[in-house]
């Protein structure tokens, strides 16, 4: 058999093995994906972003491993091939160091649920809500509407403050009543109003509180604290305020206007008094 034919056959065999390796790498990536997702679902909620990022990481890992195996199959003298890379290999290694670090940290962030979509956090001094969790970066939306992209490596190594670890957040409204009001009745009416507000969350650990807030110029002031689920957080004060006002009207509790007493002196009388005293 001619040498060229032997060489061609060997090359085709290597190509066939390489194609098979690619299919095996793809199969292993899907298999690992199913195993990891199945395990993660038992411990908590798995987001769509988590699924996408995990699939990306596994594909990159398996195809990279498969690529090295293919190189060893095609280049039988692998040491000569690696030596041929020389300085180029070192340069490439330094170039991928940062992206590879971000990929690994991104995977760890998702695996440990370090932050989750929609959560209010502070990362490295930046406060806002988490919009996206990608493999190589986390996207935050600050309270003033800016979008910030943080590398996964920075997120993993930074101090993270979780403002509201649960879906329940505390809110409050302030209300003032007339000095002539029966305070025991006022507190009871406010408590009933808050408890009857539909979007207020109440359980054994989350009870409404009515606290004295000082004597104002025209009113006795209270702070009303209550709990609401995160989606209802912004609108909950409006609902509670409307409920309190309705209850006050039904029970004859007055919310006073600011009042100022003016004492007007008669200028002519004062002038005459001064003249008589001279």
C-alpha cells in the first residue's frame, strides 16, 4: 500500500475520532447539565439565567477538554507541537487569565446563589437591584437608574450587603391626630386599619407597630410601621394611608390642619397709652 494512501487513511481515522470526541463532549455537557440542575432544584429555585449560564460554562469546559484531546489525536508528536507554540502559548495564557477567572467566579456565584435576580444589594459600594447574572459579569441597576456591569471576579471577591434577604420588607407612614383625641382609641383604630389593608403582610414574625413620634405644633404624631411583599412595597403606603383616613372618618378621629394663633395689637391704643405715660 502506498505511503500516501496510508497517511490519508490515518488522517481520516483521526478526523473521524475527532468528530466522535466532539459528539461525546456535547453529550457529557448535557448530562452534567441535567445532573446539576436536578440537584440545584432540590435546594431552591433555579432561574432561567442560571440555566443558560450553566449550559454555557459546561459547553465551554467540555469542548475545551475535547479540543485538547483532538490535538493529541491529530498531532501524534504532541511535545513538538507544544514546543512550536513557544512564546505565543504564554501570551495566550496571560490573555485568557482574566476572562477565565471571570468564568469560574461567575459559575461559583450562580452555584452558591450569592446574588439573585431582582435582589436589592450593595456590591463594592454600589447600591441597586440585580438585573442580570451572566457567566462573566453581573448587571445592576442603581437607585437613580444607571446600569452598572460588574465583572464576576469583582463580585465574588467583594463584600455584599443584602438589603432585604427575604421577599418581605418593612415600610411606614406618618400620621397626626388632634390634641383632643383619645390616644387609646386612635392606636386601636390605626391598628384595625392596617390589618384590614389587603396588601399588608402579617404573620407571627411581621406585626404592624404604632409608635409615638412626638408632639407637633398642631397634632400628636405617630409612625405606623408595617410589612409588605417586595412587589407591593412602593404602593403599600398609599393603601395604608387611605385605609387609615377611612377609619378615622368612620370613628370621628380628627387629622388637624396646621394652626397658628395671631395676636393683633391696636396700634392707636398703644400710641395713646404711651402719650398718657409721658
